[in-house]
């Protein structure tokens, strides 16, 4: 059985759905049921569920708010992973821990490999670096999975924000000088379930890996793809205007280059993710269709 902490987040929800599709035994615990920074709660959850593998899908992901909420960011991204990794070590269970492209500063010309020095630009990135270090120190049987630009049908994310804005605006201004690989939480969930048997089966494949969707774009390119995928269903096609990072200042600095080299993951586990465009199109259409169904049902109930 796989035990997921952070079960009410984007990845936690997708893991639950992926497990149901694949008939995999999985329990996803929401934050309210098991806070990873609470040692007693984590220990009790491990004793109760007796998992073969633990996935840490819990994190503090509000990048800009982390600049002022440093204690909360540390609790979710550094202290929590340390507690969870130590608890897993205590019962001899391997851990998959999710990390981020934001551990790098984006100054490299090409894609980042796992051995490149980390150099985060913001509080969020620094706490994620500290969380990685805590996991490595406490537990040998771990996989740290760095990914990037995560979105899904659940929670708050860039894709859903673009759809919301596109419903009422005729023009969207989106940063075009930051590059990365939009990666759906569904893709990450499927990858975790696919590699899980090797992790709890005793294969010595532990370590740090990069895993994203294939291909690279910018936030502007990401937004443009979302609008194009939604337009046939919504009839809305606002202009997507390219702007520079300097034109959209934020509390937290972002890396200009978030490209991750995923070849080590492919070599180790024998597969790669599909192009980023595939899942963006599918997720966009799924969200729009669900919203239209809900709107139709609400109107029908109102009339009735």
C-alpha cells in the first residue's frame, strides 16, 4: 500500500485518481488529518496504515507569500520533510519527496542536471533545498523528484488562472522571458505509481531525479496554448501579449531558465513523459467541459 501525505493538494488528488484507474492500493491523507511537521501524527499514520511506500505531496507552494511567511514555508518545505523522512527511516519505508526547479537560479544556458549546484533565488526555493537536504540526511531509501510548472484540474494553478481571466478579459499579459516545462500533476502521479514497485521492491534506484513533461516553452507560450485549447469550447480567444519579467514585478524572484534534463530518470526507469502540449490540451478541455456541465445543471435546477 502507498501512503500519501498532502492528499488534498494537486498531486495528492491526482495520485488518488491514478491509483483508482490502475487498481493500486493507496491512501491519501489530507493536511488536516496528518500534518507532516507533527511527529506524533506522522508516526501514528505510519503505524496505522503500514505502507510499503510513502509519497510526500505536501508542501508550502505560495512562492510570493513565502517571502513574508518564512516560518510557514520552512514548516511545510523543510521541517515537515525532515520529520517525515526520519519517521520513514524508523520503520524502514522508502519515501518519494517532491521538489522543484526553483532550487536553481536559472543562470545556466542549458537544461539543469541533477548534479548542478543549487542556488535558489527566493525563500520558497531555499526552503525546498533545505527539505531535500533533510531527506537525504535522514533516509537513504529516498527518491527526490524535482519537477516544474505543475498544474492540474484540482486546486489553484496557472492554467486555471488563465482560464478564469480569459472568461472576462480581451487581453492577457504574460511573461515571455522565463522558460520551463509545464507538467501536469496527473503525469507526475502516473510516473510515481509506475516506479513505485521498484522502490518498495528493493531495487537500489534511490537518489535525486528530474522529471517534467517533454519540451520547453515560456509562460507566454503556456498561456497561448491554454487559450487555443479552450477557445473551441468557450468561444473566447483573448489576445495573449508577451511581456518581460521586469514588466511584472513579484515579491519573489523567478529563475529565467527552469529547464530540467530528465535523461537520468529515463535511463533509470525506462520511460519519459509525453510532450507538455498533450496534457495542457487535455486538462484545459476537461476543466472547461466540467465547468460548462456545472453551469448547465445550475441553470436547469434554477428553471425547475
